[in-house]
C-alpha cells in the first residue's frame, strides 16, 4: 500500500476548508461595515485530519510467512563455498608466490655466494700461480746468477792461476838462472843429466835448506847443483811476491836442474 497517497486527500480537504472559512469571514466583514463599533465574537473553527480508509478493492497486505527457500539456501551455500574456495585458492596462490619469491631470492643469494666463492677461488689460484711463477723466475734468475758468478769466479781463478803461473814461472826462471850462474860444472857432467832439488825458503827469499830428491846418477853432478844453490843463499827478488803465491809455490820449491849448455 502507498501511504503517501493515503494521506494526501485528507490534507487537501482540510486546507480547502480553511480557505473557505477565511474567504467567508472577509466577505462578511466588508458587507456589514457599520460606523457603530460592533463586537464580534469569533467562532472557533475546528479542523481535523480526515483519515480515509483503504478501499475495499485494495488488496490486503501480504502476511509474512516462515517459508524457507531451499534453492536460494543452496545457491547461497554454493556462493559462500565458492567464495571460500576462491579465498583459499587466492591465499594458496599468494603463499605459493611468496614461497617462489623466497626460493628465487634464496637461489639468487646462493648463486651470488657461489660466484663470489668461485671468484675468490680463482683469485686465490691466480695469486698462487703468480707467486709460483714469481718464485720460479726468482729461482731461475738465482740459478743463472749463481752460474754466472761461478763462471766468473772460475774465470777469475783461472786468470789468477794463469797470472800466478806466469809469475811463478818467471821467479823459477830467475832462480834457475841464478843457480846456473853459480854452478861449477864437474868434469863428469854429461848432456842429459838432471837432478831434482827441494829448496826450502822463507818469504825474505832466504834459503833454509837444500836436498836432492831425485838424483841424476852422478854424485858429483848432484853435489855441484846443491852447492850452487847454497852459494846464492838468498833470492831477494822473492820479497816482492804476494804471500799467497809464495805459500803456494815457493815455501818448498822443487827444481829440476838441467843445464842447457852441456855439450857432451
């Protein structure tokens, strides 16, 4: 039922009655004007709201019943179940996405750690290789330097030996010449005779002792060679010799006496 239409008609009637009453009072007031003042006692007009009853033809209001629509209930349950399923699937999807995200992040972290480990291992390997190569280069350089030093040392020794040999030979030649100058040839001396003498000296060139270590087979020839050394007594030229050269060659000098001027 439309309650707005139910109250509209009584309101219109009430308003119309009020307008008619006001109009009647106004007209009566103008037609009965009298110079003599008159006292009017106003009539009280009462108005009330007329409530119209619903027409008999109107359909009675439908009474509420406790009818349960099982179809709608099942649809509602299905909708709720579908919504719950959807929410569960959405939650599962979000959980799966989150797990995949975490797994991906963990895999990325492990990958970076592995790359870092490999990079560190590679850097360590390269550093070790570089250190080994450097050590090997240094070892080879050290060996080469040692070989060079050894070669130079040997060369220097050879040079010093040759120099010492030359100096020694010059001193030996000088001693042999001095001995020959002081030698008195015995009558029995013959060509090819030679005697080996051991001459003991001191750094001043002083002759300490002379002995025959290998005889020529002729006693007179041997004795004449020994006496020739003793007559000299001192080889003063040996004072200019280095101590090393003297100790190596002239502390005990073995001299083969073989005069070259023997004709027979």
